[in-house]
C-alpha cells in the first residue's frame, strides 16, 4: 500500500510551464483521475511521476520515499511504477504471454512454470481468456490490447499504475466496459491508479478522486461527487458536466438570479458570499413544466432545441423575459418538451456560487 | 547526436572536395565551362533520363506490387521472388547483357528501358510492404462512396503509397544521376559520363568537379522535391483493431494478361542478362574458369560486401535515429547530407577520398579501413532509408513501457528496439551489400593492392573485349547477390504474417 | 526473428575478421614494387611471373584505366605508393609528367625501343602501340570507295556513314595527331565535317558492333578491337574489315602505351629493372603472342601474321609529348563534340 505525494511539482519546456506548482496526494489503493483539456499538462505530470521526465522543482514521493526532486531522480526502471500508455503500445514482436511477462524479474521471470502461472493469473485478472496467451497483438481488438497492456503493467506487482488516456482510441461502448474492467482489475490487484483523461464521464464514473488541471495548474482535487456539486469555479463546472452559469446577487446563503431566488450550498465560503456572484447550476437541477404563465416563482422560457438520448434529453432554452439568457436543462427522455414549446423553469436543490 | 554529426561530416567530404576544386576554377573559365551547348545537351539528357527512369520505375514497381499483393494472380510467391531478383543483377551487367545482344537499346528509350529494368525493385519493394499494410477499410469506404476500382486506386491507394513511391523513386533518381557503368554502355551521354570524359580527356580535375557541382544541384533539387511531396508523413502505429487482409481483385479472364506482364518484366530484367552471360560463356573463346582467381575474388567480394554493409548500417543508425526521433531542421540537414554523395560519380568520390585520406590519415591510404569508409560514404542513403522506416515501426512509447517495467537502456535495445528494427536493419544491410559487391571505381582506386573483387575482374576482362572471360565473374556476382536479394524479398513479404 | 539476428551477427563477425584477413595478406617477404597499371590487366599479368622469377622482385598491380590512375597519381602527388606507371595511351603519362612526378627512364630500358616512341626528355618510354584504322562494313562499303585520308571522312560523300567515339581517349589522341599535323583551322573544319557526317558512339566496342551490324557504314577506331573480336568468336567482326591509312596520313597515327618510373619511388632500381624487362625482346614477344594484338615496339618481337605488321604501317611523324594539348578538348567543345 502506497501513497503517492506530489509537492510543488513544476516542469517547463522552454518558456512554457507545462506543469506549474502542482501538489497532490493519492491515497493508497485509490484511483485518481488527472482531468483536463488537451495541453493542460496532465500527461507531462504523469511522465514526471513515471520518471520519464525530471521535475524542474518540487518533489515526487512514493510511500514516503522521494523518487524525484531536482538533482535527485530515481530512474523510471527503478521506481516500480506500472505504465499503460495510449493505445496500449504492446510490443508488436512479442505474443500476449511474452508481453505480460516482459517485466517479470526473479523467480517469476525465470521459471517457465511460474511465468505461465503468473500470465494466466493476470489474464484472469483483466478478464481475458487464458487462450489469448499465444496470440499476437495485432490479433486482438483495441479493448483487448488495452487489457493486455494493463496486465503487463500489473505483472511485476507495482504499487502504483499510471494510465495515459488508455481508452481514448476505443469506441464509446467499448470504452465504458474496458474502463470498468481495468479499474476493477486495479482494485483487485490492490494497486493505486493514476488515470490521465480528458473525458469527464470517465473521470467521474471510474475514480475515487478527480484532479482537474488547467494550463499547467491543479485547479481542484476532490471526490467525484464533491467536484460535481461544488466545482471550484465556473470553468471547472463547465468542464465537469454541463453547467448553467448565471450572474446573481447573493445575500445570507441565498442568491437572486434570472430564475428567481436560489439556495446556495451550505458550506462556509458560499454562505458567506455577499453581493455580485456567478451562480452555477447543473442542467438536471432545472425542472421544466409545460405552463403558459409563471405562477409561483420560476421563470418562463421557450425551448430552442432538444437533444434526445433515450434515457434523458438535453433541452436548450431561452428566457422569455430576456432572450439573451440561455439555459441548459436535462430532463427525462420520454417527457421532454418539443422545440418551440413554452415551459416554466424551476430550480431544484442548492447552487454553487463563486465571487465575480 | 555527435556521432550523427561525424557521420554527416564524413559523408560531406566529397562535397567539400567538389566545392574546393570548383572554387579553384576562375569565374571566367567556369562560365565558359558551364555555359555551352554541350552542357545544355547533357542537362537535357540527364534530366530526361532521371525523370523517365523514375517514372518508369514507379509505374513498373507499383504495377508489379499491385499484381502480387492485390490480385489473385497465380503463383504470387514465385512472382514476388522473381520480381525482386533484378536486385541481384548489377545495373552494368543488365546493361552489358542488353548491349551485347542488340545495339538497338542505345537510344533514349533504350536507356530508360534498361535502367528501369535494373532499378525498378527499389520502388517495388517498399510498394509491396505498404500495400500489404494498407487498411482495406479505406478502399471499401471509397468504393461505398461510389468510386470505381480505378478511381479508388488513384484517389485512395496511390496517396497511401506516396511515401514508399517517393522514397523508392528518390533512390532511383539519385542512382541514375551517378550511374556510370550501365549508362556508358548504353551510349547515352549524361553529366556523369561527361565527368568521366573530362577526367579522361582533359585530365582537368577542376573542370570535371565544376561539372559535378551541377550534379550536386540536381541532387538537392531531387531531395527538395521529395521533401515537398512527402509532406507530413504519418507515423506507423499499432492498429486499434486487428488488421484484415485485403480482398484480392479477381483477374478472371485478365489472368493471362497479368501473367504475361509479370513474366515480361522478369524475362526482360533477369532473363536477358542471364541469357547474355550464358551465351558469352558458351560461345566466347576467352571463356575460362580460373578457379583460384574466381574463388579469391568471390571471397573478397563477399567479405567486403558484408563488412561494408555492417559498417554502413552502424554509421547510418544515428542519422536515421535522429531523423525519426528528433525531427527538426538539424536532423533533416544531417540526413540530407548523407544523400549528396550518392548523386556524385564514383570517380569524384574516390578522388576526394584519395586527397582527403592522404592529407589526414596517410597511414590508412589504400587499406581496408579506407575502402570501407568509402563504401559507407557512397551507400549511406540505402541504409538510412531502410533504417528510418524501421525506426518508425518502433515508437518511443515502447521504450517508456520497457523502462517502466524495470528494463535498463541496453536491455531495452536488446529486447525491444533491435527485434523491432531487425527487418529494417537486415534490408538496409542487404541493399548495401548488393551495392558494395558490385562497386567498381572506388574499389579500383582505394582497395589494398593486389585485392581483386568480382566487379574489378569483370571490368578488367570486359574492357578488353574478352566477354567470355568476363562472364563467369558476372555470374558469380549475381550468385553472391542472391542471398541478399532473397532476404529482401522475405523481409518485404514477411511484414504481415507474424 | 532470431534467424535474422544470427545473420546480422554473422555479418558483424565478418566485418571484424576482415582486417585480420588483411594482415595475413600483407606479409612482407623480399623486395617488391607497386605498379599502377592502366594497360589491360590480362596483358601485363602475362609477363609479370617471368619477371618475378628472373629477379625475385614481387610485382603488385593496381589496375584501373588511364582516367582513374593518372588522376589518382596526380591526386596522390609525392605520397603516391606507385613505383611504376603503365598507361594505355601516352596522354595519361604526359599528364603525370606534366605534374613533375616522373624520373628519367634508364638507357638500358630505352635501348630496344625506336626513338620515335620515346620523348626527347626520356621521362618515359613507349612499349606497345595501336594503329588508327577505318573499320568498314564489307556489304556497305566497296574497297574502291575507301578514303585515302582520314580527313576525307568530313566530305559530304560520307554523310551519315561514319561512327566514332569522341568521348574516348583513343579518339582524342587521334584528334591531337590531326591537330599537330594539319593545324588548328584544318582540324576544326575536319571536326565540323565529322560532326555533320558522323554518328557518335560511346566506345570503340560500340563502334565495332554498330559497323559490323550495318547500323553505320564505317568507324574510326584502333586496329585491335576488330582483331580481338576475330579471335574471340567473330560475332561482332564477321561482316566488317579494316582499312589502314598510308603515307603518313593522320589516319595512320600510332598511339603509344607508355611506361614511366615515379620520382617519389623509394625503389628506383627495382622499378627501372621492371621497365627494362618490359621493353626486352622476351617480354615484348610474350605480349605480342597474347590475345591483346597490340604492336610490340621492340623490333625483335612481332604480332601474328594475320595482323598487318608494324613495319608495313606508314604512320605520320608525331611528337608524342605534345599530344596532351588541351586545345584538342577546346576544339572539340567548340565544335560540340564534347
């Protein structure tokens, strides 16, 4: 069991600060996502942790042992960190068994029987049939290649496994199932995982902690639910899940916006806010009712268009009073209004607010 | 990086020599030398031979690759082996074969025909590899969009073949710029034959190297054109799914035509020179089989070929590595500089190395070490081209993975990089071997004394009209080239069956 | 894959073994000389064993062409490993002489050679000669129509009928003879006529093939190309014959193969002995009896009777050392032949 601790890690490429003063703790046995748009520095950070890059400043500690600090760097091969790159990157000249056994040392690597056993064990762990052992990488589907790549990373029993956008090349259906299988295998192996991704669904659904990065900086690190409910700012909110962002005036734990009077999440900072704020609501917090007139509270809006997803639908709206105010709501798929319809918009639950 | 710079510097010795010598010619004299009708004529001849040869090689190479890879032509494996076989026949032997049978090839068309037959495998090989690796989904998509077979080939397959086509054609073009033996026999005057003539007639090195500088310009033009057309090349990468082999085009009643085309190319490229050699063996009164001489020359050719191949590949490795892993202006410059000497006639390179080695390392003069460096300078591009393609098959992420699995740098090279690039190393080495074992001018001037190769023996006999005596050496040259040729055929065919 | 790796290992091992192999070959036993030989290799190797047996001096040959070896010696300068240089045509020797790299040939070597084949400064000596001839296709040219002078070939009667190889040293030596004998203007006129009439080929073998095949009626060449093909299998000489010019006509020009000793040689006496042997009756007759069919210059030696004898030829008087005139090339360039 390990804790991975980053303290004030920075890394530049020329004038560009790819990673800027990042501190993060990854608890043992958990899976943490590094989430951010492309170019935010998350892959650079991962490569610093792996030991492929040295930090310019700050330190990386594994289980209390500093593995990277300026001038003192344990090489990647001695860190005991598993690494699953994009698209798996299986060794094309080796079959599945040889790929998995590549990093095995000592007895497990030398003895033929031990090796076969370990390979079988790992294939089980990533839920692939044992008969796959003799296949060549190009005979596997993309999802299967990813699982083999994970098995290969897990084989030497590393305490930390780093996954660099491992599912980005898979199609949507495969992505979800592969993601679940991979995380399940990580947990089964008791390994701590760090997953780089730009896919917020993936981050929220698969991990215990999400670290959001923007322009090299760590903006927020929190459990998925916490992150979703209380994003650090409007940009994080927009990036993690859809967001309805409205100007509002706050006072005593409540805020007044175009949708009326809204409660603020009952945490100290928000409750203390006064005056002009930016209000962040989640689309599913907007409840739509077919209605010709606003009766009690709420606001009237016209449906611009509807994105139907089956289980739910996203509805874009414009306020009748002020057509410049655009809203996004998520409703039950079957009861979604038609475009052009007029609806009443009510807010359910508290909103997060950020000083303007 | 430093090694690559040293290698490039070595490769640039001949260019420096050309520049130095050409600079010694006064501007007035240079003007007179370069501004005369004969130069225009030579330029026209060189350009049309290079362009015609490149185009013809591209057509024949891609056509044959398509027949072998994308149609249900019977006996495809046999055809593949036979279509690679011309690599085993040195260009001047092909030329000799044709010329000794008929003088009708001694025209522009004939010259293009003969050089095409000698050099088309340089396009055919990479084309076969690319066609095999091409995702059939691309073609299917295009067909679904309503394009006919031909349109699909032109609009989808050909663009994918572009890197192979350009790389292969570039090699053909560079060789044609510098080719002397074959073209001289074809009586088609080009810049290179003119440079030899100048050395022969005026014994005026300055004038000859002045002319050579025009060749350097032609070479740069070719390189730039290739670079322009190559554009941003897509890296080879592991597929996200399993690759399907492509459906083959049914030839149906066209099968005899396909067979005839393949047989025709093989007959013209391999059959004619072989027939000519056998003919001379049988009818020539000077035919003799001096066993000891033949064995000695064969041994020397084999050893020089192998050593030359090994050294050239080793020297090419850092250049290719830089070109792939650290793309940039410097890497491009270094890579480009290795190509220049390929476009220079052998005599210019040999004289440059005579001058340079006597000044810098007189003790190495006319030793194997110097001879092998000369081979390396001459044939670096063959190795760089193959290695570059191979290194692109070994993306750096694999190194990262290996390191994360506890592997040290040397072990990574042994367990990951080498196995992956081995086919490329092998084909690079084979290409260099083929070139070295038939090289003439540099061998004549720089080999240790009393060392004779099959090529020098062949030259010596054929230049005294003793065709019968020359033939056994040529046949042996073909024979020792066969293993390398087979290897090249295997590597190109084996890409997909692991 | 392992097979490929093994093959690579084999290649690498050979590469390592090669220098060792070279070391074995370089055993230093007894005196030896290095000869840069631009004459035909087979011809010189026929006389070398007898020389080695007679003198105990080992002869190391570096073979090449006039073009390569002359330029190489000049490039090497004083550092040249060569002791003796043998050329196919004399201009290559004149180039080396012009660079001041030769020492005088000793009288013993010069004695058997008629004086017209040795330059006045005795820096080198001729040892073999080849005669200019007009090769003609016997079906296309009647004997009565054969020209009396090489210069006649520039006349309109020969339009489209003459083959020659202007790029070759052979033809250029012939032009330099014309230049020396007839002067610049006449030579230019002749070359212009030849360019108008002639068909350019890339070598004398090509000329031989073309004339014999009837592609062209006649060709300017040296005598031995045709004569050797008669000896080989006659395939390229069965419908053609040789016409020797007479009366000191430029077309009867004899080009000389030359032997010289390098001034930088540290083995002067051994080198001189080799040249002496080369001009001796024994070596000259051995070369005369060979396939080469070039004229031995020692009067005691002769060619087989099928070839017109040297003393039956009527060559013009030419100063061999003046043949390297770059004017020849200038003229040919002006006319557009180079």
